[in-house]
C-alpha cells in the first residue's frame, strides 16, 4: 500500500514539470524588443494564462480530493496516471492554440484536452 504523502508528492512533481514545460513553450521575441512584438504574442500569452489557471485549479482540486482519501490503492494510482497523462498534453495543445487562437481545430483539441 502506497503512503498518501508519497502519492501526492509524485503528483506535485509531475504538475510542476508540466507547468515548467508550459512556460517554456511561451516564446518571447528574440530580436525585436518593441511593444508591437509583445502585442504580437498576446494570443500565446493569453493561452498560457488560461492554461496556468486551469492547471492550478486542477492541482487545488486534486489536493482537496486527496485530503479526503484514507488509503491509496492500485485503482486510484492508475486513474491518477491517466489524469497526469491528459494534463501532460496541455502544454502541447496550449502551444497549438496560442499559435492561432482563432483556429477551430486547435481550439477544439484544447477544449477536449481540458475536459478529460
């Protein structure tokens, strides 16, 4: 039987890695340091902010849920792995959404990824 604290620590570490990857996908202009260059990346920044808030909400809900859990069994572990897998896709779907925030396919995939 896995200890609840170890299980939560592992999940926290994976979420921290996902958030790190998320910010690394945010590309700032390298050669153009003007206000127009920053305005041009506003869609990517908006997608980043939206996903960061979404992941933070997931994390808070996860901790509340597991504050109620008494034991961690194999079923809980595997459901958590599936949840982490879906969450790990968020940086990729966020980057695609941010590349063209008005494109329907990237928006649909992002919404599906966020709902799973």
